[in-house]
């Protein structure tokens, strides 16, 4: 859907990583207080907006999943 919308960093083992602090920094957000609850919330909000703005089709396809009954319906229909 949007393969280049977000940059996924490579860790020291040469593998992709989704660690919040690393993901934020390679996508333009300075994450100064890693592992601080408020800093993690701010970073998560930044990344959510980043994805919403750069990959709106992905964002729109995921929005129904904020509803518990929609998640249950999708899981149980598999």
C-alpha cells in the first residue's frame, strides 16, 4: 500500500527494528527521553501523525480497528 511511507531502521545485527526511539529518530523526531512515559506518548503521537500524513490509505484502512467489535468481527471471520 505505501512501502516507502516510513523508514524502518536497521539495528546493530543488520536487522530491521521497530524500537520506538530508533524508529522516531530515522523519521525526523528527536526522542530525547527514551523510556520516559510522556516522551514515549509524544513519540507515538508523532509517528501516528507521520503515518496518517504520508500513507493516508493505510491509516484509513486501520481506523476501523479502533472499535473492539470490528476487531472481533474480523478475527472471528477468519
